[in-house]
C-alpha cells in the first residue's frame, strides 16, 4: 500500500500539471486580442487623397449607387454572415472537446484510485476478508493483541481446517511483531508494508516466505492436507522463535 499510495500521488500530480497547462492554453486562446476595423474604414480611403495610381479622377461615383455596388454590398454581407456562423459554431465545439478531455482525466484518476485502494494489496483486517471467518470473532487492530490466537489455532487444527490454521499462524506472527515493536498494526495494511518495516531485521526473509505461504494457501484457497500443513506450520513456528529471541 505504501508504494501504491506513492504511485497514486505521483499520477495525481502529473494529471494536475497537465490540466493546468491545458487550461492555460485555453485561457490564452480565449483572451487573445482581436483586431477590429471600423465599419466605415473603406470609405475613409476612397477619395482623391488616397489615389496612388497617378490617374486623373474625373468624378467619383457616390458610394451605394449602381447595381454593381449593390451586388458587392450584398456579397460582403453574406461573406460576413458565413464567417460569423463558422466562428460561433467552432466555439461550442471547442468547449465541448475541452470538457470531454477534462472528464476523461477525472475518470482515469478515479479508476486508478479504485484499483490502488481495492486491489493494491491483500489486506489482513479488511471487512471483505473478515467475512470469510464466520465462526470466530473478526480480527481488528484493537483486539488482535488481546485475542487468544493459540487457542484458535488449536481449534482449527482439531476441526481439520488447516487453511484457517495457517491464517491464524500468520496473524500470530503479526501479533508477536507488534508486541516487540517491530511493526505498527494498522487497518488495511498489507504484508508488503509490514515487510518494509522489518526488512532490516535478521528474520525479514523468513517473514517474506511465511507471508508468501499465507497468501498462497489462504487467499489462493489452496487446499492442504495434514502433511503439507505441518511443513508450512514449521516455518511459522521458527519465525516466531526468531522474533522472540
């Protein structure tokens, strides 16, 4: 879970940075100043003062008169309307694509968080796993140190439920590690995180191996017989002795 949390926060920072850059680009595009010409700018330059061709002007025709002028005015109005419709049509489309991009990023972050929280490791005390033990009190951080785990192991062995006995042995290991202050028990903490806390100890590899046995037998629902159980049990017993020494 420790590494999963770090990965989640790293991805979150990357996505946040990408969103900031994206919105800055959108803001710059929307705030870009537009050059607007006065409506009568053509008329200002349509007289003798601005005749640069060197030709003698006999007489200027009054603007707005004649069929050709009417045709030009009408054509200009149509072109302006088309340009305006094209521009205004692109704005909502651009905004729509922006929102699609943002929503996709948000959904990706939510999905990643869900995967890391629910599938990032095998929690020992989560309610989902506790429901598999129907005849015994669910373990929690508050009651593990007060629970007679040795008695639960003996009961599981007597009933021939060796998978459950392996589970109890693993929890017994965690209890002894906690009592020796090698680890700090927390809800939804994973074996990977507990190994990170004891990796400097001489029994760290033993803990890693027994955690593998526990995950394979309990969570993998691997059925074991008495002989297989005794071999696996011996690894837990030896680890408990090393923790106590």
